[in-house]
C-alpha cells in the first residue's frame, strides 16, 4: 500500500465521522497523509476546569495508517491516550493518575471485544485490536466503533469519577545522596525556544545574530566562522535548527550554558525561567557541534532538509516520513545518533536519543537501537513507552549515570537510588533491567507497590474471581452447558489483558461451539488436576485439538491451566518468555503450542525458580 492509499483510508474515516452525530464532540482532526488525531473537546475542557489549566492534558484518539500491504491492516493503529499540548508542561504523575482512573473505570464497565485496555503505567488508555490479516473495511469500521464507544465512555467517566479524582502532588527527582535537587529545569525554556526557533525558519539572520551576540558577550559558543570555498574563510551565512540548539547542548561549563540561556531569554523575551540544571541532555562533541559540513561541502537542499524534519518532528512523529529521515542522514556530518539527539532536544517527551549511553541501556531492556528507517524508529519509541516506567528524560539521565559510574539505581517516584553493584551476584544484569521497569523494588520479599500493582494485583483478582465462579463453571461443564461455561470464563478473562479476543474465538468459536468447547475445557480440567510430569501430561489436550482441527494460542492455553492450578502452571506470553530466555543465554523455539515446546517453557520456569531460591521470592 502506498502512502497515498494510506491517506485515502484516513479520508474514508473522516467521511464516516462526518455523518455521525457524535462526531461533533471530536475536533482538531489533523489532515495528514498517514494519521489523524481527533481530540475529545468536552472531556479536555472538563479536565482543565476540574484540575486546573496546569494539567495540560488533551484527550486524544490517535489513528495511524502507515504504508502497508492492503491484505493486512494488522500494523494500522488506533490508540486512545492522554497527551500534553505544546508548552502545557503537565505534571506526568497527574497525567498518569488520570489515565489509570480511566483504565480502572473502563475495566469495571467492560468494553467492546475489539478494544484492549493498556495495563502499562503510562498515558495510553486502550487501543483497537484487529486480527492478523484484517481488511481495510474492518479497520475503518473498528476506528469508527472505538470513537463511538469512547464518546459514550468519556462523559460517564467525567460524571462519575472526575469530580472526586485525587491526584498526587508534583514530584521532583533527587540524586543518590538524597539531597533534594530539582532536575530537568532546562525543559520549559528549551521547548519555548524551539517554538521561537521554528518561527524564524525564514529569518535565519536573527539566529546567526543571536549566536554572535552571545559570542560578543564573552560566552563560549559553537564556531561562527565558515569556509565558503576550500581555501577561504568567512562568517557563517546560514544555519539549521539542530546546530542552533547544539550551541546550548555541548560540553561547556554549566555556568556558560546558564549564561547563554539567560541572554537568549532577554533577547527573545522568553517567559520560562533560566534553567538550573541540564540533567538528561545528551551533548554533542565540542569539536564537532555543527549538523553539517563547511559551506563549500554542502549539497543543494541540505540545510532545508534539516529544517523540514525538525518542523515535522515538532508537529508529530507521524508527520515525519522515512524519506525525510534518509535525506537528513545524507547531509555530511549528520549520523543517526546525532540526529536523534537533535530530535530529543526538540521534544524530549517524545523522542529517544540513540547516542552511545542510551543505546547501551536500551539493549539492557531488550530493545534494538540499531534502526535504519523511520518506521523502525517509531516502533522503538512505542516499545520503549510500553516497557519503561521512566520518562525519556529520566531514562536519558539514568543512562548517563550508568555510563559514568554514578548509576546502577533506578527512579523511585523520581528518586535515583544507587545499589550495590553485585548484590544479586550472577543475575545482577537481569535484576538491573528488571529494576529499571519495577523501579520501587526493594527485595523479593518486598517487591514494591509498582510490581504488585502492575503484575500481581490483577492476576490475584483474576484468580479470586475464577475461584468464586469455579463451582458454577464446573457445574455447567458437568451438565453439558458449554456455552454458559465459556461465556462465564470469557467474562472473567476479558477483565485482564492476558488473552485477546482472537485467542478466545479461535479456541471456542464464534458463535461458541458447545460440543468442541466442552471437550477442550474438560481436557484442561483433567490435566490441571494433577502435577506436571513432562510433555506427556499435555497430550490429552492436544489430542482433542487435533481431532477438532483447532489450534489454541500459548496464552489462552496456559491461562486456563493456571486458573485451574496456579501452583503448577503460569500464564505464558511466549514472546516475552523467549526474550527472557535469551537474557539467560537460552534459546526457545518460536513455534505453535505442542507438548514438547510447552515442556521447554516449564523447564525454564523450574530452572528460574531454583536460580532465585537464595533470595526467597514470594508469591511469584
């Protein structure tokens, strides 16, 4: 599918919305080739009225249709989230608290089968979920259905939850010596300067004059002399937004950088305070600060290419095309690490710099920073957002601390805590990665609130509800009422994000096929009654599936076994478990469920349990 066809899909969605009564509640629908971002005006207004303008949160449904094959809309996305408007400066803790209350309310009310709730601790509430190979029609229908559902959900949340919503106080970060120190004070003034900078795209003389005034004041700036030809030297006559920002983000003394911001604030009439720290800012090399070569080495369009990608990136990630990225990387003296550092300077809440320090910590998270295209970078950003409990600024600051010997700790409500480097012996690298995600972890005996909230509580709740309804489910199975048993099970499982609707429909059919469902569930019950003895334990289940000509996914199969016997089995998200195995130096085959492959997962679990015994894990 070409980018033009992506735009056609977006236009079809817009056309459908124009005919819907509820569409008037959604506004600011941007016209882009591959995306649209309708905002729910009423909820946004109520949020700000109730919580104050400082909350800075807009309620947005982001619809993204990248260039994809027409036969598979699986990569097209529609996510509902909270985000900050330009310059809003919303407190992240408050935004995440609002998001969590929406997720909890959505889960309590239940939601459509094609809407999956995001249980990560971030501002994404839910997303449209389509089957692999979904059609264009299914995607368009799904987006329209999601927006209609949200238009009913949001007023109910505003009426029932918002008036009594309690938000946390603003949190600040402190370094490991526990002396309170406000970090990231550079963000407001740099973001304000970025807006001014883009306004001066066609008045670059002012940018050069501003740099010259800083130099004239005795401050250390980027080099301001250029080479029009190989043998001549003169003043710079043009610049790009990244090089201008590099002047403030290079390895000079902090006092010099503070003085430059103070001078620029006065010159441009900036409202933000002068920064008192520069934590988390990746710096360009003092001897290689320009985003480009000497003037005589520039190719036609080089400087404009850097302006183009900067302006698009500030507007939205979806506004940047891979062609823009490749053109910018074609400029001499611009490499991927350096360019993504510049993107971070433009929008530190959105873009992760792929410099050496950050790349090292991304690898520890199991992410691959060696991207080559813009879609790959967007996927990396999405994966990071899903996996990390730190903001991008916090992550960048942590990467610097780790690289310079001041790290090893993690963010605890914004507090960086140093840990003994080998407190967990040979599994320390794994623990280091784990604690970057579960950042208030204290010990296995006291794993912290975040782990309980994100990993334990919803599973305990799921198990408790199953145990409460288990007699009813088993009575249905024994009396041959398969539809009732599956319906009750689905009602329990759908309250978590463990199994998606496709897995349930593949296993039980749509509509529910009673005889086949009875056979499968009774086989699972019989197997779960005993202990796991090896691959042969699961043979009865797979014999039933083979006779029925069905396949069941890893997650559903293991969730069912776990519900009936949580002491013996555990829910398996196969991609995550394989990634975990790689970190232990083991390789699990990527294959459909079978008794033999299931045994590999069970053996890994057994070995992991033995490995962790010295640290006495509980309720894991």
